[in-house]
């Protein structure tokens, strides 16, 4: 089955890795493929720079968020929760219509340090 995993952080990487191990065709989505592959620093959580991780997972494709939405028969959202709606709104309705979207995102606010609070209040 074709899965589109939106998000290149540790959650997206972990989900994509397991799905690929289960022989699914997985694409991981990002804002800009060239920029993401060019990252050379550990991220804020000390995860490997993306291109190093990608070298170890050559079976997982990397595309833009829009390409990933088009690829996936099932989609998983693993983007930063405070921008998830913004990201989803960049996609074509035709690429989302009728598809299941599994949402892992939390709208966390790290602006006051750790631990974060929720950025939306009911
Ligand atoms: N980390 C955990 O242990 C954990 C556990 C449960 C749930 N969650 C939730 O799962 C989600 C993913 O967490 P994560 O730690 O893997 O990654 P993250 O750092 O929260 O999000 C990374 C993804 O968000 C995208 N992004 C960030 N800012 C953006 C912006 N301004 N516009 C568009 N896209 C933007 C990044 O795009 P690029 O690829 O272009 O950089 C990247 O793909 C979060 O909502 C988090 O709350 C996390």
C-alpha cells in the first residue's frame, strides 16, 4: 500500500521506517526537498541531520508535502501541530479527497521553554 507521511521529524521518521519495514511504499513529506536534504546539524532533539538518516533509509522517498499527499493512499500527519492546518491547506483537494488521514500532531507551544503548553485553548 502507498503511505504518505507528512513530516520529517522523529515522529514522521519513526512511522515511515516501520511502514517501510512492512513493505509499504512510503513517501515522507517536507516543505522543500533540497533544503531538508542540505541540513547538516542535529535537530533540537539531537536527531540525525535528515540526509544522514535518509542514507540509511533509501527505500523511503522524500517529496514535498503536496507530492506526498498525492502519493499516499493513506496519509499520516506528523507535522508540528501549530502549523498542521496551514500545511494541509497547501494540498490539492483532489489529493486529499476520500483518503484516511491519521493525525499524530499536538499543537505545542515551546515559546516559554520546557515543558510546552498547548497553543490552543478551548
Ligand atoms: N516528538 C514526540 O515524541 C511526539 C510524540 C507524540 C506526538 N508528537 C507530535 O507529532 C508531531 C511531529 O513531531 P516531531 O517532533 O516529529 O516533529 P516537529 O519538529 O514537531 O515537526 C516537524 C515537521 O513540521 C514541519 N514544520 C515545522 N514548521 C513548519 C512551518 N512553519 N511550516 C510548515 N511546516 C513546518 C517540518 O517541515 P520540514 O520537513 O520542512 O522541516 C517537519 O516536517 C508534532 O505535532 C508533535 O507534537 C510528537
